[in-house]
C-alpha cells in the first residue's frame, strides 16, 4: 500500500467511524458544526465536497450540519475512489 492510499483509507475510516458511532447520523443534532469540522466554503487544493463520500446532493453532508457547498471542504473529507 502506498503512503497516499494509506492516508486516504485512514481518513475514510475516521469519517465512517464518526458516522457509525453516531446513534442517528441523519439527525442534525448529531452532526458536527461547521467550525468543529473546520469547514470552509472553498476547496482544499484539489479536494472538495463534491469528491467526498459523505456529500449529499444537492447541498448536504452526512456528518456536518447545515448547507454545504459542493466546492467546499472540511477535515472529515473522505475521497471517493
Ligand atoms: S468534505 Fe464536505 S461532504 Fe465531506 S465530510 Fe466535509 S463537509 Fe461533508
């Protein structure tokens, strides 16, 4: 396994654990706030919500509350394969 794929797998595991450990991950009260997630409206380099497995069309997120920009990013980013 390369260093890059290990980091992607680790991030995905952390994000999925956050979802799985939540008793009701679809409830807004169980989600992280934008400041907790270090959410930003712009991308982090080439990474953005539109490329994250936790993004919910058209403007939601499974783990961060509120309206999410498809071009945004946060520290829970979990890239799609
Ligand atoms: S990167 Fe975007 S879609 Fe992914 S967890 Fe963070 S806010 Fe949600």
